[in-house]
């Protein structure tokens, strides 16, 4: 490359990625050291690449309007005949992710300090209409003197931007908010949720939700993680509520601003009462939907615990332990957005969402009155309790539960309500109290007749609609599954949401993905489509097609078998440790974990003929660390356990016995995991295997296992590897 870029002198390379390169440079006019991020200008006919260029420009626009001590500064944007570039502040330090990987836990006081600085930067950004949308440790820089700076505004959303694509998921799964997963419009509270996840991880050393893209999505939408104080003895219980509020499922239940979050955190840390919700009165700005994040310029990190030998060999001798571990470049993580998990499961909406209103409000003129049902009411299919006049009015225990809001007594009620009142959402305009109602079940669930005043008439939405939506969802699910079925070279998961949308996740070949999306869109019709299918540059079609019969499909429940990386869905760099994390399906299972490289080579990660570190976390969160030997390499793992392979943090062993590290060539690779109730192969496979030979044997073994009734399921993940 030329020694100058515009007026800037190029000194060296700080890092390379799938989209471009980051250079160490100098501004000769003012003698300032800078970092320059570049991407290649795309062909005008390449719409996908043009989108990336627009995102790149948006990154410059988003960060360029923000001058703050806690935000990496952007100084300039320019283009040459072949490149577009952003000139940024040079950050002499490391990312929060890199720091956490070295020391695992932060002292609580340091955690609070870092979070306050992060939230100060976010408050400044939000006040200027910029929502980051990808807050995570890799995008938080810490300088050598401890200053905290937010980086990577590549998927930021700018208030004035008109660039919006409905149903697009942007962000990193483990840190994404529920509204991001659902493809909804985001605001400042999305960053507050992600910052809450970062706080959780700093307090506990773990992310609240792990697993595949689909598994994380399901957990983020429907489950509550353990409290930080339950996982770490150093995490103060006083901070539990702060984390829980920041990570609330619904945006309106979170802190209204980053300042409010910071105040609550400081108050809890000091032992004082946290400010009440909404104390700041701040309203999160509505930012435009786009994509954003500036690659924080990281200095090359020292090699991980395993001193890898960079060159990768496809068939390294099994007994040559150190080279085999060091040659393996790691998986290709789905670019900025998220891990593309093969064959993930369904997509679930927030539990406790809008429900059919309870039978409290009158459908027409009669005003709601206090019901007086008998203990064993006799009722029609509609949820309307039959009532018998009684001296003391008692609310019916049987009606359907009230909607989300707290029960509110009826505005005009002739008789007092003694126990818990039935919620009265909206009084009818013409009050006509009926002291002693005569129960008349509505003949129609849609529009109940108005002749006889009924104390608790059926709501307008009618109790019988449930079968219709279920039928409609089932038909839509079947239609989409049928559209996906004919496509080879793809592992596709997802499901129909409770609100009638279609969510598709997984991975597909580069030529398959566009045609697959068109087919799914046609099958979905007018239903909203959220598309999260990753692609790859190398051909892994034979791998996908071999395991497709045993992989989860569209409409299957998530969580059966998950594969991810300990560090999350981010590109791995030269000498980084490769630490696969597998969630065992709901049966005690043997695991076969294989790594396929873009150059056609492969390595068996587990079971292996070599010793490896294995950590097993059972569903009750107890952790067992093993250093496997050849004799015990093939073993069963408990149902639902999380198995981590080759973690340098927990291994009390020789560096070369830890696991695997990244080396060249770099690009897109894949990890495949298969869980079975009986061993798939009688002995651990040799790393002398070639991909073609192994896949032939694997196909035969899968067919034999299915004939014998062995429980078997497969999943896979792709990740990117890059030079530093």
C-alpha cells in the first residue's frame, strides 16, 4: 500500500478485518498520531457492498458529531479512487474485552468507575440523537492511563437519518436488547440494556445469556438470568436491582437515561437508596435506524495462553500435540451483526405481552358492575362466570387474569368491593349500575347482545379467537418450512412469533441465501419477516448437507443443542484462543466437535487423541474441570450442561495442553457439533483425517445411529479469523 493516504502518513497496520484495514498513521500538519480505518470502494452494481459503504459513512457521521472524553474521536472522512477512509483518534490501550480476558474480574469499585465513564459517554451521545446499538466490551476502549472511551459507531442510529430497514437485526446477540431481536425501532434504552449486560459481565465474569443466536434470543425475550450476587461472592447484592432494571425486558421499565442508570449505580454502591424510576425525567431520544460502530483501534494483544505456531496444517500428526493446537485458525464469526447458528430453533416473543382482555368491561352501553358469583359458577365456553345474587358482593375467582396493569376499581360502583376487585379497564359512557345482576352468558363471543345487563360481559375480542390464531400460525409455519425444505447447503431455524411475524435464523451458502430469502418472503406473504441468515465465502455445503437430516429445522423449539464461542460473535485474531462452548441437549450425550477450515483442512476438537482441558457446568451451575486423557476422551455429558473446551483460564496444565489457537490462513471457518446418546465412532478420530474422508464416514455413522434409534442432533457455527 502507498505510504500516504490523502495527507496522512501511513506508519503501519493496526489490524485487518473482513471489510478493511486499520492503519497507524500521522497527521503531518498538526503532528498528531491517528488511526485510519479503510474499506474498498464497491462496484456500483453490488448493492450489499454499497450498503456497507453507506454504513461506513454513517459511522463517520455518527461519531464525527460527538466530541467527548469518553468517546473515540473521529477527525476526518475521505475517499480515493479505490478506498474510503475514516481518520480517528489513536487509542493507546486495550479493549475492555481484552482486559477482562486477562484478569477475569474487576474490583467492584473499578467496575463502577468504568461503568460511570461509559454511561457518561452514552448520555452525551443520546443527547445528540445518536444511539450506538452495539455496546459490548469489545467496543469499550481503556487507555493506558485508565480512561474509558466508546468506539465503533458502525451500526449507530442517527436521529436525522432516514435509512431504515424493518426487520433488520443489528448488534451482537449476547448484548442485544429484546427489541433489537424483534427488529423493532430502538432508542437510547437499547444502549442502557446493553450497558446492563456489560455491568453483569464485569460483576460475574459471565454474560447473562449464552448459546446459539436462537438460544440467546429465546432467553433474552423470555427468561431472567441469575442475580450477579448469586454467581459471584464479590458482587454486592445492592447492585442486583440496578442490573435487573437496566436489563428489563420492556424499554419503559428500564432507566430512562444513562444518567439515571449511573446515579442508581453509584447510590447502590455507596449503600444509599437508588433513585426512583423516572427521577431524571429524561426521555430517550428517538434515533434513526441504521448500523453503527467504529472499530476501536486495538493494539496487538500478546498471544493467548497457548503459544501457537501460526501456520495451519490440515493433517498434523495426532501425537504432535503443540503444532496441532497452534495451527488451527478459528471459526468465522458472523460479521458485526451476530453469530449465525445453524439450525437454531424457534423465536419467542416477550412473555406476558398483550393478552385478550379479561371479561370485565362491557361491550356496549351497560356499565361495569361488581359481580357476585357463586363459588362453583357454571359458565359457557366464553370466560364469563355465571352469577347468583348474594348478600355480600364477592368478585369471581374464575375469570381470566387481568391484563398487565394493576387492578383499578370501577369509577361508579353501587356496592363496595370487599376482596380483590376485578379490574375495570374503561367505564362505559352511560352509567347504568345494576345492583343485582342477572347473569346472561353472551351468545356470541364477538359482539355480545346488549338486551340484558350482564355484570361481566364478554370482551370484544371474544374468547373463541385463540383457535384461529393458532391455526393461522400453524399454516404460516408450515408454509415457510415447506419453502425452506428444497434448499440444500443451508441449515435454517426460526419460527413464527406470537404476533404473526416470521423470524429466520441460520446459515446458507453464498448462492443459496438470496434465493432462500425470496422463497421465504413469498411464503410469508404480508407477515413481517426478520432475516438473520449468515453466509460464507468458502464452500461448506458438504458439511451442511451431511448433518442436515439431524439438525433442528424451522419451527423446532430452541435450546436442544447450542454451539458458540466463549468470547462471543466477534472475529478472532492471530494467536487468540479457540474456546468452543456447547450446551448439551436434554439427554445425557456424547459430543463430537469438529473444526473445518476454509482451506479444506479439519481438526477434531472433541473427542481427541490428545489431552485437552474441559469444563462442565451443570444446570444447577456447579462447575467441574477435567483434564482429559486418551482413555477418557469419549464420555457422556449431563443433560443441559454447558461444556467449555480448551479454556486457558481454568486449565492447570502445560500451555500446549490447553486447547487451540488461531493461525493463518485467515477467513471463514466452521465448527460442527453432534450430540448422540451413544458414541458416534468407536474410537476418537485421528487428526490425519481429510474432510472428504471424514464426511463420508460421518454420513455412514449418522445413518447407522438413526437406524438403531440413537438420539442424535447437530448444530454448527461460523466465525471469522483475522490477522492482528
